[in-house]
C-alpha cells in the first residue's frame, strides 16, 4: 500500500466508475437506435456504425441530434410496459378493465403530462375500437 497513495486509489476508482458510466451510455444509445421506429434500416445501420467505429464522438453526436426523442421513446416504452402490466393484472383478477375505467386512466395520464394530446387520442381510439 505504500507504493499506491490514497489519492491514486480515489482517482483509479473515479476512472473505473466513469468507464462503467460510459459503457452504460453507449449501450443505451445502441438500444435506442434499434428501438426508434422512425429510423429506416439504412439510418439505423449508419448510426450503429458511427457509434461503434467512433464511440466517443458517435455517442455525443447522437445525444445532441436525437437526445430529445430518446427521452420520449423511453417514456413511451415505459408507458407501454405499464399498460401491459395493468392489463395482465386485470386479467389475473378475473376481469378486464371497462372502457370507462380505461378512458379515465388515459385522461389522468394526459392531465399529468405523461401523454401528449395525439398519444391520448390514439390510445382513446384504440380503447373505443377494442
């Protein structure tokens, strides 16, 4: 321990955690590239190659260019998972949610700002159709 001072231990830990943070960010960007339905196959291939060949520059450019949509896609995926979990719980309880309950839940999500007006209208149309 005499050859490795305490400050060097802290610096090594900091670099290690920054490296782990970087890997998490890199994988999150790669997942978002493939999650985005608005990108064509060629655009997904281009972003993937850019992020893999030049990871530091690629990730930062991706975050600047498509970062806002990345957050929206994450929220949409979370709402979809929540909706599936809600439907599965309702089926397990032996009843499906009535249209009125489902519309009330959607209105609540819209009022809290979790859904945009167009997402609300699409979900409402889906509930009323099915």
